C-alpha cells in the first residue's frame, strides 16, 4: 500500500531549501520511495514529548513524521 505524503510548507520553504542540492534530493527520494511504502516499519518511534512521531534516518539527517490514516505528515 502506498501512503500519501504531505509536507508542511515550512519544511519545504525553510528546512529543505537550506540544504545542498544533493542532500535535498536524497531526502526527497527517501521520502517518496522508502517512507511512502512502509512508514510504520522503517521509521523508529520517538519517545517523551514526541510520542506518536517517528524518525527516518537519511545519512546525517533525520526526517520526523507522523502517520495519519493513509497519509504521512511532515
């Protein structure tokens, strides 16, 4: 089952825009291929104040997300 990924506008305008192009494309590729395919199996659950969220490691970076039904919010 393929999940629909929703990126918050600040993720696009602030976080991803400030990264080098090669890192930017690696992160988007990981989101579109790995994360959209199996968000509940690939990401590691976060604890404490971020309970319910998960993280996916992409090189030296972490993608923080939460699954909502058939979608993923970042």
